[in-house]
C-alpha cells in the first residue's frame, strides 16, 4: 500500500503497480519456488518468466549462488571453516542429501542451506551441460571469495577482481547457459562480465550505510582515501563535499560500464532472455541516476520508488525502449550536473553520460542503414508479388 502513496505524484506508476499486481500469476507450489521466493521475491517472478528450456537451470543456479553467498556473508563462521567450505562448495552440489547448519542465528537465508538437499536433488536432474556450467562457475566464485577472506579490497584492481568473482562470473555463467540452450548465440563473455560488474557496483553504492553500520565497507580504499582518512567521516556534515565527490567518482566508474552492457543487450535474440537481463540493468541505472550527487546516500538507505521499479519492469519490452530510457537518463544526469556548483567529479560523470549518448546515436545510425536496405528488399518483394498476380491473370 505504501508503494502507492510513494507514487502519488507519478500517476503512470500507479497504473503500472495495479497492472503488475493484476498480472501476478501464482507460480507452481514447488519446494524450489518456495526457496526462491523466500530469498528473493521480485527476482523470483523475473526468473518465472524465462523460457521453460532454461528456467529451472537459472533457478537452481540462483539458489546455489545464494547458498555460497550465505556462507561468505556470515561473519559468525570462523575462517578456518569458511575458507575450505567456499573452495569445495562446487563438490557439495553433487552430494545427495547435503545440508549446512553452521550459520549464525541472524543469517536470514540460513533456511536455504538447511534445505540445501532439495536444491541438490533438483540440480542433479538438470541436463549435464547445464550442471557443468553451474559447477564450473561455483568453483571459480568460491575460490575467488576464499581468496578475499584474507585480503581486503584496497586498490581499484582488487575492486574489479572481487566484483568479477561475485557478479561478473554470474553474467558469464548465465551467458553460457543461454548459449548451451541455443536460445542465444555469439555473446561476448567480457561484456557478460561487465553486465555483472555494473549491477554489483551499483549494489555496493546502495549498501554504504548498512555496511558501515555493520562495520564493513566494500568501497575501494584507493578511491575513498583520496577524500577522507576514515570512511566513517563521510557522514560528518563538514565532509559533505568530499562525500559527494567520492560518491560521484564511483557513480561514474559504474556508468562507464554502460556502453558494454548496451552492446551485450543489443545482441540478445530471445524475448524472455532479453527481459530477464534488462530488468536488473534498468533498475541499476535508475538507481545511479537517483544516487548521483545525492547526499542522502550517506544518511539512510535510498531506494527507487517501488512504482518506478514496476513501471520499468512493465515497459522494457525491447531494445529500442531500453535505448530510449538510457538516452533520457543520460540527459537527466547532464541536466542535474549543470546545476551543481563546485567540482565534485562532475566532469567524469558527464563524460560517461556523453559516451552513453554517443553509443546510442551510433546504434541508431547503424539501424537506419539496415532499415533502408530492408525497405529496399520489401519493394522488390512487392514488385514480384504484383508481377505474379499480373501474369497469372
Ligand atoms: C543475477 Cl542467476 C544475480 N544478481 C542480481 C540479479 O540479477 C542478476 C544473482 C544471480 C543470478 C542473476 C542477473 C540477471 C540477469 C542477467 C545477468 C545477471 O547477467 C547477464 O547477473 C549479472 O542482482 C546478483 C549479482 C549482481 C551479484 C550478480 C537481480 C536481483 N535483484 C534483486 C534486487 C536487489 O535490490 O537486490 O537479484 C531482487 O530482485 O531481489
């Protein structure tokens, strides 16, 4: 209900909220769907709309990764237990009946690991080609996570490597599932990695306040140390300018990934795969637009309105819509940037936006060329049809 109040000044979002609610189909009540629903409500629905050929594989991939994450995340598990478990997690998914009970009482997804035998049972029913992809990614991710238990994210290089392990590999694994299913072909794995990096870098910005409260921070030291000696100082009013500069720096770093992500998205052929990939991407860009130069990020957890999220979900039906949305968002950031006085790394952000706009214009131009040729083919066909009609009379 509060979602409707939030959107009271945005009537089109209320329309989307109602439409989305009415379209809500109750998924089958399987054990797996139940686990998916308790770990992620909204994403569960996006997975349900995938083509049946890969729906189950993606669902299990998601739950396996979520399980791995629940081990990595839990600070109550001692290192001596956690590190080896992360490194062998890809073997556990072949062990019928395996469950893990070592999570602390406050770990919200612990139930997933308590029922992990169900996930394994379904994993073993998947086609071997899908099992291979899932196990391979789980192995690489688990080992990467284990490496980072004993070392901190300090440099920009660490930050990119860590996000590659926890998110880039997800993009790569999904891309391999799409290819194995023959729903897609010719996708670039570097761009798949960047799809994940873009989502994760946005998440890392989003969680600043909660992470800091829990005594950790994923922002790379190499970036924040240019502004403050201790990241806790960002919340002090006298450091407002420094905080905004650092925030904008990281917003720009994420926005610089957008052209690669657009390029990946432009190659998708299956509608359900397109929709599945597009939703998290458009949520992320909407979040970045909201965060750009926004000091409240340091005061509370800032989120896009539920109405806006739902409007984006229902409206992103094809790539042309996605381009239009990105174009509008890039211009919106530039407009906001023009009204900021002071440095605040505005230049880096507007340059990233300019590159997004350039990518979109170039794609428009490329398509116009193909449009002309298809038009030409169409005239030839029309001529031939008329000729046949004429001759057969
Ligand atoms: C994804 Cl299988 C994620 N992550 C997400 C969700 O989207 C990506 C985890 C497991 C899987 C997929 C995702 C979706 C589509 C295509 C992708 C892709 O690549 C081609 O991953 C790169 O966030 C987690 C990582 C970013 C770490 C990879 C989207 C999601 N949204 C949440 C919203 C939120 O605020 O967390 O999970 C949700 O709807 O609950």
